[in-house]
């Protein structure tokens, strides 16, 4: 949690201000607020999924990474595509406008909160005043499980890359061997041609004697 921010309360005199405060927090902080707010209903069973969203946001936010809070429209589309989401940024904004979560005419960036509001059909007014429970141990365990999955995925990618490299080297060696064989065959054929030519010349000379 950023210095000076209350992990259990959002700043603001009204719900609009509280939502703005939440959307300005890091991807991880936004996800934790959701999980603490709805842990008993749908949060616990979706904890790993929300951590996956956080990891993806950190990855594609090339400017701020873990310190970021919102993606530009292009990267927001990348986030949706990464999770095979049929929801579009435009449809998401229309939904949020109709609920009053977005009041600005033009919105450049997409906080993780906006996506989660639509993805889990959450009432934003209820979200910003939700009592925050202390589920640190459960959240840490969900994070640990996701880290294990990501580690296994990276190891699998590394093994695949090694196998692909070995295959390329094998193919290159085979092609090199074939080339040497072809060159040897061509050299043998050239030597045979020269030998036949020399024999023919010798025979022709003998006949002229």
C-alpha cells in the first residue's frame, strides 16, 4: 500500500471521490480491495484469477509496471484478449456510464477497477464503502499458488525453447551432412568425367597411331 493511504478506507467526501481514490491505487491494491470486499461471496474462489489480472497489468504497463493503476486503451484491449474476454473497452465504458461509475465524457485510461466492476457485475457504490476484512493469509496463499503456476509455465516455455533449439541444431547438422555428401558425390562425378575424358583421349590417340 502506498505511503499515506489507508488500506481499509478510501478517501473522499462522496462515493465518486472514493471510486476515484480506488482507481488511482496500484493494480495490486485495487485487486486486494475487491477481494477483501467480496471474499465470502465470490472473492475467495476467484483470488488466483484476480492475481493473474494484476500480473498481466504489471507486465503490459511498460511505463509504470507494478506502480501503475490504469492501462491505455490499446493495452486494455491486450488485457481483455489475454483472457479471451469478449467484453470490449467501449462496451465496458458504456456499462460504467449507465451505472454512474463514469461521468466524464472522454476517458483515456482503464483502471483495473473498471474492468473488475464489469467482469463481476459489481455495484460500484457498494464496492467503495465495503468493509475491508483481513484476509492476508488467504491472499498470500492465492498469490503463492499463482506464482507456482507462473513458474511452471516459465519452466515449460524454457524447456520448449531448448527443445526447439536442439531440433534446429539437428536439422542444421543434417543439412550440412547432406551438403557434404552432395559435394562429395559431385566431386566423384567430376573426377569420373575427367577420367573418362582422359581415357577417351588416350584411346583416340592410340587409334591415330
